[in-house]
């Protein structure tokens, strides 16, 4: 599967190094940059400020990179995407795309966007809708026909049914494919995809993955939000995890998951009390105990020898992206909870002091 125009830059041959999101890559230019980006929505009749949906977000994305933004529901992923596209304005901070401020008219012509919940005109056929999109980019006549036919083929939609069938009769998967086709209409340099796998069956997900990989091979820059971590793991050069509007971590997947810091252990014998101090998730099966060990394996083995336990297996366990994701979110939340408790205690302390002061006067 290939896309319309030949790549302007050669496909990436190596994984990008992890960065903290602000350091420049020695190999590629920065194509998307956000600096201390912040968004506070104002809602209701009195335009009351909601808690910030995005806080001091600083991020660099490099040309040709496939970047995945992960995060739980409500983390601020769509908000960040909309800020980059200039659909909404930041409360503070700024963003640039190809060196131009987000929302710049000329830059918009070079980007593609698949929204999270695209709205389609029910009574148009897929072809008519794509023809309308092509018109917006000034693609007309035979060039338009060629481009639509090509894109329908790319997203695996039948040309004949795209011409006949109104979109209200399309399945969720078909609509997602039309959405993908419209996002690629202008042969964009940067493609933003908000949950491109959402609502697709395994075949559909596979096809979207293939399309993304083919765009990646052309050197296009891809920025996408996703909850499907297994797909992200397969496709992305780098990821960032966003939680409650804050970037929790950012880097190349390999480097984030890289250093295994725990071991899967199987053994028998020994004292349960001692095992309990070393192992997490202990379970028993066929006369063996199983568990995960976080710590120095040599120290663990000598403790086991001392208590005459036998180790049948000790293997390095590399966390999956899903495990890593859960760990990061839980860690961040427990730190936030401790911080909140500390603040509440110090507020309560100040109040007591205040009351004491008033009595003394
Ligand atoms: N137009 C809006 N007005 C007010 N609040 C909004 C608006 N859009 C988003 N929010 C709030 O901002 C926060 C982040 O929402 P956002 O849609 O960016 O999250 P998300 O990470 O994309 O979530 P999901 O994974 O469910 O798509 C949420 O608390 C949401 O309620
Ligand atoms: Mg979203």
C-alpha cells in the first residue's frame, strides 16, 4: 500500500532518541512545537473557569516522526490536538507548526486531520463528501477524480458503493475510512489523527495501521491520539503520556520500556514470610510458587539459598506498554493524592493558628 505522492524525505531508518520534549533532535528539524501551552475552558452562563484541561505543555515533534499521545479519558489529548490545529485558542503559551503559529492559513493547507467524532453529511454519498473536501483544497476535474479513486482504494472502500450509498447507511468502520480519506485529501505533510482505530474491527484496525505505516514510510509526520496501546506500540517512534492535562512522560517506546526492573520467579520450598518480603503477586501451582521480584537478583538468590528454597526459573520481565502506562498513571495519581493531603493538612494547621491568634487578641 502506498500513498499518492513520492516521499520528500527518505523514510526513517532509526528510532529517534528519547528527549524530554524540549531538546532539539540532532538529525531532524522540529516540525511541531508547543511551549508552556495551557488551556482553561470557560463554561456556563457566567463563563466560569473549569480546572485546566492542559497545563504547561512543552513538546517538540520532529519531521517524519510518528508520535502517539496516550492518556485516560479526559486527559486533554483532543484539547492538545485542537490547539495545534488552531481550532481553539490557548489560555497561555503557544504552538507552532512548521515554524508558523498554530492556526496559520497557509500551514492548514499542508495538514490533514481526522477528528475524534467526525460529522458527516448523512445524505451525501462517500464520493460526494470527498469531492466536497477536494473542492475545499482546490482539487478539481480529473485530478480530483484520480485522487478520490486513489484514496478510496487506500482506505479499502469500494468505488461503486462510495458513489451510490449515502453515508447514513455506512457502518462505523466505513465512516472512519471515509474520514481517513478526507484527512489525506491534500497529501498533507503532517497528519493529525484523533483515535483513528476507534470503532474498527481487527481487520479495520490492521488496515489503518497499514495506512499509517505507509505514510510513515513516505516521511510524513504523524501525530495521533489513541487508547489502543498495542497498536501504538507497533507504530510509534515516540509517545507521550498525558494525565489530567500534564505530560507524565515522553520518549521512545524502546527507551521507556527498555530497562527491565523486575523479574518473574518460579520456585519451591522456603518460608512464606520471607518470600512475602521479596515477591509481589505470589501464587501457587503444582507445588511451585510464582511471583514477581523487584530488587537485586543476586541478593534474592542468596536469601533463597539460605532458607533452602529452590529457584526453578528467574527471568527478566519487560513491562508491556499497557503495564507501563498503568504504572505511570497510578504513580502520578498517588503522588498527587499525597500532595493534596499535605496541602489540606497545612491549610488546617494555618486555620488553627488563625483561630489561636484571634483568641489571643
Ligand atoms: N469544549 C469544552 N468545554 C469545556 N470543557 C471541555 C471542552 N472540551 C473538553 N473539555 C474538558 O477538558 C478536559 C479534557 O478533555 P479532552 O476531550 O481533551 O480529553 P481526551 O483526553 O481527548 O479524552 P478522551 O480520551 O475521552 O477523548 C475534560 O475534562 C473535558 O471535560
Ligand atoms: Mg479525545
